[in-house]
C-alpha cells in the first residue's frame, strides 16, 4: 500500500542523492528561474539533469523543474538534446504523458518545468511487492501502451521505456516519463548520432544495441515486454554483471517463460510477453495498439485448466480511457 505521506514525484528516474555527482552545481533552495519558478529541493536524477521540486509563483502551484547538469552546459549537442526532450514532450498532449509547462534558460541554467506527479515509479512498486498480480499489472501496462501510441503517432520512438520511467498515481493513473533519448524515425529528421548505444541495457532490444538506425516502434514494444515480464515475475528476463553480457543475452538467449517463474501468469499472457520479446522485430506485435489488443484478449480468454480459479479476471481494460494525442 502506498505510504500516506509519500512526497510528490516528478518525471525522474531515481530518488536524488545530492552527492551522486561530485562537483556538480546544486541549485540552492529559493533560487528563482525565469522570474517565476522557485527551486525548493532536489528530488530526482534523469539521464541528463537533476529534477527539483519547485513552485510556480505566478499560479501558486507545485511543479517539477528539470535542470541540465552543469557538466553538459558547454556541449551544444547535450544542450540541444535537452531542449529537444522538452519540446517533444510539450508537443504531445495525452493523459498518459507528463505535461510540460515551460522551457527556458536563465543565467546559463537550462531548465524545463513540468507537472509534479504524486505517486511512485513502477520500479518502486516492484521492489515493494515483488511479483505483481496480473489483475493489477495489465491495466498499468495498457495505459503505457496508450502513452507510447501517442508518441509513435508523431513519428517518434521513446527508446528508454523501463520500470523507473513509468509513474503510477494513487488513483491508478499512469504517466510515462523521461523523454531524454527520443528519436525521430524519419530518415531526414534523425536526432541522434548513429553507432551509439542509447538507452538502458536491461530493457534494450537487440536492434537498438546493434544500430540506432534500426530502431522503430517495435523497439519500444520489446522494452515494454521486459517491463511486463519484470512486473509479473519480480525479475527481468536477462540479468548479467556487465553491460556487454546483458546485451549479448538480449541478442542471443531465449527468455524463460514468465509462467515458469510465476505459475499464476496465464499461458495466454505469457505467450504475448514472449512475442513482444522476439529477437527479430518482425516477429513482435506490429504496434502498441496491437500489443494492447493482444493483452486484453489474452487476459479475457477462458483460462486453461491449470489457470482455472474463481478469481480469474474477465475485464482488464484500463480504468483511464485512451485519449488521442494532439499535436500542439
């Protein structure tokens, strides 16, 4: 059960340790950016920046403020990528994507402002509960499908779908976070250099590790398959001591069925997870919309004899209705 006084959390990957980046410039509480955004305390670390809890003094509301870490200020590639993340997030209006309020620069400090979310990350839920019952897990994943679908509709790929980038509010509403490695799949609008591994190895599809030019929406589907596997079993499909070793496992090893780890996972659901984890992206679901429909169908299908029990769920559609994305 959620702690009654858990602080609001932003679009960040992990709780912030102020000493995590020695030599980094920390913003003092009370610092005001853009004339209206007051910094309060660091609460998270993203791929390129520190996230602070703050307040919009003009509207008197709490906000999350993401600051590009000072070590990247001199690198225009990082600065551009930081602003690209903010603009990409702001251009997509969807209930499962964290809203962006403002982006700017103040005395050399690059920042963007977003909604402060009250809740916990999926990673925190897994650490607390270990394997999550699929009656609780699937509505979460289906909402992530909706958010990813909104991203893919605009021609973008997230490329860093993972449990710590998915936040759940007390109501059960889900937000997809951290767009720092978004990639435009249009050949004439590629936004990152090729030949670089970008993303999180534990969730990375074989093609994403091999060549970023091969990445498309099905790469996000693979990562989401890893998330669902982890959510239902309490562990990821591949674990290794080094980045290279885990990438090799993703590229060459067949994952153990989640049902072998957690027998209450229905065979039909396990089958769809393994399809999402196919080595060849052509063998995966062609879109997150197709994955969503497959998961609903799998969960609502009549259980096999080994699955049969009185509490088998027959309606696992998300509690939050899908809303089409709107480009601003």
